[in-house]
C-alpha cells in the first residue's frame, strides 16, 4: 500500500461524515478486547438476549473486527442522529419508536458509511475499508464507547455528549492504523430515571438489560408475546423510547431542539391509527411499511401488536374491529392476540364475541387463548 497520512485520512473521514449528517466521528483500535467479549458472553449466558441467536461464538466474533475485514487495525465509529419527539397519541392511536421516522435507517446510514469509505479508499489508493451498521456481527456500542463517541447509559444505549442517545451507530472498519481517540470518563452517576420508568422492568440499573422484557424486543418477536407482558406494553406497536425520553441529556437536547436534525416523523408513522393497523392487508402493508424500519417482520406482527395495543386501550370502540379480526384474520397469531385483547376489555359484547368464535375456531393455540380470555368471566367468577 502506498504511504498514507493517517491524520489527514482521519480528518477527511470526519469532515465527509459530518457533511453527510453525522453528529460525531471517533476512532478506536480494532484490537479485540477481552472485556467486550466477556460482557457479551455474560449477557447471553444470563439469557438476556434469549430471543436472539447469540452465543459465545457470536460474542467472540462481535468483539473482533478482523472477522469483518481481515487485517483490520482501526474502527471509525460514527453517530448519526435522528429526529426525536415525545408524540402523545390520541385515543385508539398507537406509539411507534422515533427511529422509525427516518425511513429505513440501515439504507440511510449504510449509504453515508459507503460514501465516507470510498473517500478513504481513494485517499489510500486501494480498498482498505468495510462498513457495518446494525446487521453485521460487531458490538457497535462497545466500540463506540471505546472510541469516546459517548458513554453507555443505564438504559444500555450509547449517549453522545453532542447529540444524546437518539443516534444510530455505524462503523468503518479499516486496515489503516489511524490515531485512536480516548474513551470518555463519564457514567450516568447517581441518575436512575430510566429504571423505574421502564414499564416492563427490563433495566437492572447495573448497565445491563433483560432484553426479553424490553418492549422493543416484545414488539418485534414473531411468536406469541408472553401473556404476562402484554398489559405492560401499553399502546407501543413498534419499539419503545421511554427509557431514552426520560434520560436527562436527551430531554435537554429535545427541549432545546438540538436533537432534531431533520423533519420530525410524520404523525401517520409516529402515532398510527390502531384499527387501521389491525386491518392492514398486504397491499397497504407494502405501500406504507414494507420499506420502513418497522416492516422487516411482516404485516402479521404489526397486526398482532395493534391487537395488543387496542386491548390495552380498554376502549369499547375497539371491540367490533377486534371481534372482526378474531373471526377473519388469516393469521392465528393475530386471532389469538385479538382474543386476549377482547378479554382484557371484557365488555359484554367482547365476551359474547369470544364465546361465539370458540364454536368455530380450529387452531389449538387460538382456542387456548379464547379459553384463557374467557376464564375470568366464567359463571360464578367476577
Ligand atoms: C439485538 C439488538 C437489540 C435488542 C437487544 C438490545 C440490547 N440492549 O442488547 C432489542 C430488540 C431489545 C434492541 C432494542 C433497541 N435497539 Co437495538 N440492537 C441490537 C443489536 C443488533 C445487537 C446488540 C447486542 O449485541 N446486544 C447484546 C448486549 C449485551 O450488547 P450491547 O448492548 O450492544 O453492548 C453492551 C456490552 O457491549 C457492554 N459493554 C461494552 N463494553 C463493555 C466493557 C465492559 C468492561 C463491560 C462490563 C461491559 C461492556 O455494555 C453495552 C451496553 O449494554 C445492535 C447492533 C449491533 N450489531 O450492535 C442494535 C443497536 C444496539 N440498537 C439500537 C437501537 C437504536 C435500539 C433501540 C433504541 C430501538 C428502539 N427505540 O426500539 C432499542 C433500545 C433498547 C435498549 N434499551 O437497549 C442501536 C443503538 C444506538 C445507541 N445509541 O446505543 C444499535 C447499535 C443499532 C445501530 N446500528 O444504531 N436492540
């Protein structure tokens, strides 16, 4: 490889990324750190990520950027902010996490990374980079923290001192040895706001999370949401921002307008009509959601989430559409969660819809949900 000016390439990467919408860019060495691998492994052994296919082999890979690019020496860590707001939904509207507002962030951040990487390759005179955002096996928060892009909060998100935690992380792994930055000497100190604010008790307070309880995880799993967790989800239909919205550095940045780097998410995306979402059919799904960050699990998952949110609304106006979904939705997952929602609302009309449908439902899981939903209303009880 021809001689290169490491400091010049680092500034080139920074300037280019900032001109494309990044809020900060920092560098760390690509050296594997035992601490990261161990932290990931411990979390997987505890079962914190039990809904993900992560194990010790994944932890070893995620702590070692040379698995992404052979001969990796540095990782350029980039924070890309997204618009954040505490949208208050009206009755029968759901809540969607802020990050969905900016389209498919994988594509957006990846394009930024590719543009910066091609500038580095051109300056180095050969291909010396590989990019990662979200989907590759790399512990993005851990490397970002080591590069001093921010500190990891008790909610486990990386908090940038420049733009808060409503940021996507992306990395350019390179074989070039670039001058590393230092980690920040910062923690959340005695602040514990996010811990009691989490409706499902997912945050332990020691900078770890039981992700199986996190609403972001519950709303994107593809099987049944555990019954005990459903009432705690409230009206969130995709992701959750509560731990970040109560986080003081974010509230300051939201109130002063610092984190809003682009248009706020449109209302239609941030607070969707729940009945419309419950009735979402294939063509509307393709048009509205397939290319968004809430589309990757498919339409049935969104309809299931709408059913749970409608149940939690406790609004009797939700009973007719829920009864219709119980009767007509082709997916057992949606029918079973609609049954739960009718039981949660528990009006005479809801109970009668459950009893009526039990006569014709053939799916075993849906029948079990109807039985469970009717249980409190059986003769002599309640
Ligand atoms: C799986 C996953 C999830 C899962 C699990 C989340 C979790 N906390 O692990 C679920 C679905 C719940 C999820 C939710 C969200 N996610 Co997510 N997710 C991921 C993914 C793909 C892997 C994360 C992972 O490996 N988790 C395992 C845990 C153990 O590792 P970790 O949290 O990444 O890092 C920890 C360890 O490294 C440890 N650590 C690091 N160094 C060291 C050193 C020592 C000595 C010690 C003791 C510990 C330690 O501390 C870190 C914090 O817990 C990453 C992308 C990626 N490849 O990294 C995105 C990612 C973490 N998610 C992201 C986002 C935006 C979210 C949500 C905000 C989306 C939303 N609003 O719904 C929520 C936040 C929920 C939360 N409080 O974490 C961003 C985070 C941005 C940020 N500012 O931190 C990422 C980086 C994607 C991206 N490229 O932007 N996510």
